[in-house]
C-alpha cells in the first residue's frame, strides 16, 4: 500500500474570528484519515511559508490544542497578503511551490481565504499538472466581507455582523442618553470596500423607527451629500440624535472612494484611509452638530468573544468538508454553504468549482437596500438575521478569554536554495 501524501494548509488575507475553526475542522478530519493523508503541514504566514519552505508540523500539536483552535481568533499559523499572478508572470513562484511540495511529499493543497486566495488555489490546480506534479487543490471560503459568489454566506462574516450590530446598538443607547447636552451624531466606520454586507448588518440593530442606526452608507450607493445632510438633520430633530454605520468603501458622485489615500495594498487595491472623520467633518461643516466617530477596524474581525454560533459551526464545517472532498477525488473545488430553509434556518454543505469563484465579487442586491439608500429592507433582514444567531463563548480565565497559542514547530528544510519574497 503506497504511503499517503502529506497535506499543505495555509491561511490567507485578512484573518477572522473563526478562520481557526476551519483549521480545526480540517486538521481534526485529516487525522481521522491516516491511510489517505499523512501529515498536515501549515504554511507559516500563509503561502509565503510554502515559497520559503517554512512549514509547520501540525502533528506536533496535541488533540486538545487543535480542538482549542475552534474558539481562538485570528490566524494560528500566520497569514499574509501575497497574490500569485499568472504562470508566465510568476513562473519562478509556481516552480518553487512545486519544488517544496515535491520535497515534502505534499499531494494536497488547502487554501483558506477570499476571492484572491481562491484564484491562487485555482491557478495552482491548473499549473501543477503542467509542471509535472499533479496536486489536489481545495479552496476553503473565508472573508468577513461576505463577497464570495455561489456560497450563501462566507465564514467570518456572521461574527463580524453580530459584532457590528451589537456595537451600534450599544453606542446608540450611549449617544441617546447624552444627546440633550452633548454628542448628537455618532459615526461608526466598518469594513467593506466594494460590498456593503458588513454595514448592512448594523441595520439589524434597528428594529423599530428611531433605533440606531438611523442611517447606513453603502459602497453600492453613491453618496449624495445634500440628501445625506438633510437626512441627518431630520433624524436629529425627530429623535434627538443620529447614529450611523458607514462602510469604508463609500464613494462620491465621481465614483471615487471618499477615503482613498493614494496607496495600494499587496493585491493592488486602493488603501482606504478612514471615511468616518471625513463624514464627521461634513456633518460639522454643514450642520454644526457635535459628533463622535469610531473605526471598528481589526476589533470587528477579532471579536471571538461575541462570535456567532452559526458562523463558528459553518467555519468548522467547510474545513471538514475540504478534507472529505479531497479524499473523494475532487479537485479545483471549494465547499460552499447552502441555505435550505429560512424559517427555521437550515443549511448544508455544497460544492462549486474554483473557476466560478476566483476574483468574482458578490455585492448587495438592489432589493436589500431601502428606497432612500440609507437602510436595509425586510428581504435583507431575513437574509442576515440567521447568520448572527447563537452564542459560542470561548472559555474564560481570570476574567479574560483563554485562547490557545500553538507550538508551531518547524519542519526541517530539505532544499538547499532560498526563495526571497
């Protein structure tokens, strides 16, 4: 009987509160198929770990430590923003990947990330055969932006959605209690470059007229300053205060990001520099209201203490499914989440081709945004509400969440050549 091939797993892009739950699902499942999969090696700092032959031997971790990944936020093995281009542009990188995989007898490639990451997994699946070393490539969905196509939702999003909805509700209570003599306008900036899913989640907190947030600004809706200012003024006069959730990707009438800094990130995307203070200044200049603003930033995606139970379960499930698909012979695919019913909410795991996911962004449907462009509709609420259901608290010690730090022991290098990033 041939020796089972080893597996390579990497976390990519911005991390989430539940990406480690996917790692947990994958590693625990792989350990149950010892005749099919040898060791699971993780890339230290994502795909960079493969290129530099900096591999982590997850077999050195106890079952208890791997189990604790399910309730630990961020990327336990490190992540990165590093995009592989086409074969002709990045031949040296692909050649290097295959050299490392050959040296460590790796026959499975699991890549846990968003659209750019699924594109990388797809390219590896295409090119490995051309370079004479076939490898099974499975993408694992992950993105707080919820913008991957085909899958009903993306692991990582439900927990961010819960955090944002809770935060704007609590902030709304705060501002309302002080509005008579203090702050009248509060602006909470959230992630979302091109798709307003996270901003929309804030709308879950507003269950009746007057509840915060009274205004949501989406990337899909061009900001009409005059209309916006009128809405803020009307809200303050009617309710005494105005709380809003603003997506970082809000654009002006010229189609430009309000907060674009002119800098590009590792994927070539515009680096956004903070839209909340820009909106705050607009309100101050036009209306003179006292304001406060906050940027959720990393807090929204790191908040494992208030993660959605549904999100945790789905993140674990796609990690588990990735292994199941691989040992059944599937290649160049990604497990998906399929919504089977709305009430009660039921879901299952499906599968799609990486070619149908790579570099495709799913934006908010028009009928999810209210007619005035400042809120969510009943259809949107029906879609979002199930994704934030349930609590899955981590264990606490001395009043703080007890998260695991893995040993992350390095695999001995076998190649004599170095690769510089």
